[in-house]
């Protein structure tokens, strides 16, 4: 069995930094909690819980030092942490912080902001809170008409289009262009804020998918960027599976496969990837 492993598979810079910094915090602080899962990966969460980091869903439950994960947090959350007089360790990825800054600046200048992203995703929820009230999260093409209507009703003539960092690059280009064409009477500024780590990983997934009989995508089922990799792999390869870890990989799925590609999302630790490789190799 020939295996092609993606060079970009696994933790991205933002996730790696957040996990490493969170581990350092436990040595320095007595009580430490993280608002939401630091990454969408059960093993990473278990590991951090075992060294004393508590994961909380609401800021009201926070005590001691509060970690803000790589996805970032809403403006309200920062305010509440301040009011509760808690310490904060902000591990928001610098690339996400940059989008918050862009959004705030354009919003102050009176722009209507369209964030192309996944509505429920914590990063999009955090980013939209920095976009002011004239803003909209646009997730799919079929919402374009509705977004255009809202923009027209607002009578705002300057529009900024930004992206969630892990959004599908090609889909963003398509949606942004359609929006621009429909808003010819407006000043439309497009800032493609998709993280280059995401873009490179998506491109590599396409390249590998074209060369193999089957793609194995590794990552938590809640991981947005992993979900995109899975969609891409299915587009370019006749067989694609998405597993969270080696236990989920059924070797019978590899029957008749000669060449397999492996790619993993930004929240997948290298241990999970290594275990999958060992299991695939055991097939012979
Ligand atoms: S995918 Fe990019 S933006 Fe998101 S955490 Fe990783 S490096 Fe940061």
C-alpha cells in the first residue's frame, strides 16, 4: 500500500501555539479555565483536562485565569471577563485578531460588513461581534439574495466582504464575485482573510486527492476546516472517508486500494495521524 501523507496535515501555527501556551499557564496559575474547547479535538481536550485545565461553556462559570482559545471571543465576553475582575490569557490566533481589527476599522468608517463563514462557528460568532450592527454572516450561495436585500435596505454604499479564516477558498471567491456583480452601484471592498495555512492545506488536499484511490481525512467531526478537506477530497477522489482517530478506521474500507492519501485538519494532533499511518501500513 502506497501512502501519500500531506505535508500540511495536523496542527496549524495558531492551534499549536494555543495548546502549548495553555500548558504553560497551568504551571504559572492555580486556577485556570478555557472558554470553550481550545481546539475541536477530544484527545487534546482530555490531555489538557488531565493537567488541570477546566473547560467551561459560559464566562459566568469562570474563575482565576480565563484562556481565550484560538477562535477568539466576542466583544461582550471580553467585557464580562473584565467586569468579573478575572485574569485573561488571550490565545486568539493573530490572524483572527487581524480580522477583528479590520472589521472594527471598517465598521467605524460606516461600512456594511459581510462575513462569509459558518454562522454557528465560534470564530464567525466572535468576528461578527466586531463588525457593528450593519453586518451579516453569509454561509451559503443561496443566501446571497437575502444579503443583497438587507444591504440595499440599509442604504449603506460602502461594503466590506471578509472571510472566516477556514472558509473554502474557491467558494469564497465565487460568493464574493457574485455579491460584487449584484452590488454594482456600491463600493465593494473584498478582503480575502482566509488563513494561508488553510488555503495551502486545501490546495495540497486537491493535489493528493487527484493521485490516489482513496483519501483518509483525520479530524474531529466538529472541526470546520476538516469538514472542508473532506468535501474537497470527495470532489477530486472517488473514495474519501473522514475519521476522528485510528479506532474509527475500518481496514476493510481499504480493500482493493493501492494508493491512499492522508490529510488532517488544523486541530488534529500528530499522534492521531501517526496511529492512522501505522494502522494503514498494517494492511500490507
Ligand atoms: S487555521 Fe489559520 S487562522 Fe485559524 S488558528 Fe490556524 S493559523 Fe490561525
